[in-house]
């Protein structure tokens, strides 16, 4: 009985790794010019939705995992307003390079927040089965530059 549970558990872990590996196997070097432009457009569209306080549209650019984590646009917007003020209300936005970060293509974006704080946003991107791109997380780190 214990051995059967172990096999079932191991099988589920292997399936999860295989599914996760498929979604994260893409590297920046393999991205086309169209993919790179589309990633930028997705982030710009979400930033525009935040500016318009359009939670439904902003939430639509989040990956299924992020949508499941927050449940609905209202919860998502509350998190962004309270924990991601430079993303919610940037004074300046500067797209930088795409890197491989935590196994995902990640767009670096320099943001100047409403209180003049300068951060680099790491937008982890995930290609969906239908070929579209969604935001699969965003990490903010202090930037070396300071706003004037």
C-alpha cells in the first residue's frame, strides 16, 4: 500500500515537472522578434489598464496561475495598489532587455514611481498553449539609478 502511494506521488511529481518544464523551457535566445514585441505590448497594455483603473483588463494579462492565486480582478488590483505602487502609477517607464530569469523569459522595465522611487520590474512571461503571452509574476528590485 505504501509503495503504491509512493509510485502515485512520484508519478504526479513527474507529471507536474513535465508540464512545468514545457512551459518554462523557452529561452530568450529562442524568441522571435514578434514574440519580443508582443511581450512588450502585453506589459504596456497592463500598465495602461492600471492607469485607467480597469482591473478586469489588467487581470486578463495575468497567467492562469496568477489568476488562480488572486481569484478575481478586485483582489488582484488591491495587491497591485498596496504592494506595487510603481507599477500601478509609474511616472516613467523604460523598457530594458529581456533575460532568462527563474527559467522564464523576463522583461526588465525601469519604473519611476509616484514618490520618485526607481525600481527595476522583472516581468516573468509565460507563453500559453494558444501562443499568447501572459505575465506570470513581477518582482520589483531597487534600481541603481535615482530619479532627478
